[in-house]
C-alpha cells in the first residue's frame, strides 16, 4: 500500500528558531499534500493544502509567513515553522494524495516541542 | 461549510462489551466521503473505513461494523466484543467529492477498554 513518511518524528527546538518538517510519499506521486495540526487531546485541523509546483493554500487563521510550505517535487513537501514559539508546540501530520485518486494517506506525524 | 460532530468525548467499557461511537455530519455537498480513523497513543492515524455518500449499505469487518444513515446524517461505528487493544481515540471525518478533498475531522472519541 501507499506509504507516507515524515521526518523527524519528533523535534525539540528553542523559542525563536526555525524547524523544518518533511513529508514524503515513498511509492507514489503526490500531486496534493495536506498539512494538519493537532494540539493535545484535540482534533486534527487543516492548516494548508499544497499542490506540486504552486503556492500553498492556507486555512483562515494560519499565518503563511510563519508556516512556510514548499511542495517542490511530486514526492516531497516541507513545512517550516519559522521563529517558533511555545504555542507552536503541537503534533503535525501530513497526508498525500495522487492526482485523480480518492484515497489520501497519512504520515506518522511529527511532534514539535518548543522550549 | 462542513462539520462533523462526535458528541461522545470519552467512553469507558469493560472488555467484551459492545460499544457504539456516534458521528453526525453536516454538508451541502450531494457527493462526499465519510471516514473513520483510529489514533492509538503513538499518534499515527490508522485508516478504518471510507464510505461514499451513494452507498448506504452497512459494512462489517470482523468485530467492526458501520451504520450509515443519510436520513439522519449519521455514520456510527460499533465495536463488538471490545478488547483492550481497541483503546484509542477514534475520529470520524468527511471530505467533499470532487474537490481538494481535505478532511474535516470530528473532535474524536476516546475509548478506554478496561480488562
């Protein structure tokens, strides 16, 4: 079956620094990738949708200058949290979908802790 | 706008009991998909089922069964003879078809199965 990986699986960074999270589709070409955020004991909320080769579409309330998304290839999307603050600490999950396909496959998630 | 409601925040049962997790959705789309995911403590989402809005047949997979009723906009999930390994957070989700197909998640139901 289709596999999506995320790297790193967890990261601790200091306040004010930037951290990059990678989302890769390992055995299919993902024309669309989604980034979700999940705060402790809460649901998953869509942050942005990225299509390969074009700018990401951000959900209302998500700062595009703070959460930089790049989908430069059909197998890789990156989320960079810039100038991280403790309130950015969360579980970030990506999912990927092939063009025309109904299924989307979720990565295992990245737990970010900002100290 | 789409909305998924999981009114049960937390359910606790004793092993071998049957348990039903409720899901009610709202959408203006005539075509959509409904999903159930399991999220164990590790955080990784485990796909359980996808149901097309045109297919109202109930489905059974081992100890799991799903009841889709369009008339009441509900997509309930029943676990028969629950086991300790079923302990997790369960999410119901909805996506539009066609469209970008990002998922709208419910708030989740935490199921605790006691031995």
